[in-house]
C-alpha cells in the first residue's frame, strides 16, 4: 500500500489554547463523563453551558419536521460544543449524542463569556470554529452535487481518518482505524444516501483495497489512494 503521508493537523479548539488559557478554562468548568448514547445537549434547549470534549466521539444530529434525525457532523477530542447557542443567545440548533464513552469539560455560559472577556484573543479561535464548520458543510454540499455516492463516502472516510490519526497512531502496516464508531445508517444520513448506497460503496472501496470493515469499525488501508479515489470523477 502507499505509505501514509501526514497532513498538518488543524488544531482543535482546546489544542489551540495556551497552557494559561487551558488552566483558566478548567478552573471555570467542571469535568463530566457521558456513557455511549447519552445526550450531551438537546435540540431546542436553552444555551446555558458549553462543552469541550477531552476524550471520545459524539455525533451532531438535527430532527426534521417528520421526526427523522439527520447526522450533521462528528465531534471529537478538543472540540468545542454548543457555543453558538450560548454566544448567540438562542436555543440549541442540534442534539449531540455520545458515540463512545466521553470525558468532557462543562463550562457554564456566564463563566465561558467571562473567560472570553479575560482572554479576547480566544474570540478568534471561536470565530475560526464557526468558519471551519461552515466551510466543511459547504464542501460536503458541493460534493453531493458533483460526486457519486462512493466518491462522497471516500472523501468522508479520508477526512475521518486524517483526524483520527492525530489521536491514535497508524498501525505498523500504515493502516488507520477511524475513531468515531459510525453505523452504515449514520454514514448514510451524514452523506445524504441510503444505507444500501453506503453498503455498496463500502463493498467497492473494500474491493479496491482501500478499506477494511467490521461492526461499526472501518480501517483505512491506503489513505492517499482513498483521497485520489474521492477526486476521480471518471
């Protein structure tokens, strides 16, 4: 397989803070653990706190008018959650649910805004979080219009692998296990495709030797090859 070529990581919110800022934020919050499937926040709730994931993975979902839950994103170690409701003074726009056991730092809204007042340069990090998430959403929307299902899944898995490798090193053979334990239904919801489309796409990527799969487990065998596959429009 092609050797894994590391890409410069995009620092998550927590990693982008300096030691003094991290210490101040820890002092303002309290640690909390969430078991698998536990909600971290509910869509429609008041924004009275923010959450920083220290360990584990969560999915962000939004309920449609007909009662279906749509996967919007996955959040992991270092990510800031629920900040838009706190800073925008509105209710939560989505539900966040633990995909794996989570250890987090919960900071009340007033203490978080006080922290930002004391550390005004952190506002840029929060703004950067907004912009990055908008860019991610826009990129996936464009991919939905221009790419077939297998390509969209390849792009999504490549992005998840590139993020996962920052928290768990590749195996000796260079393969990368994707951190978030997503089901085929969840992957399909995220990329706006049916479970059957995801199953066929996974079969095609396995046939190409790009991935290996198990129950809620996907291992990327050739990340550069997966990226190239996602770009190929032929």
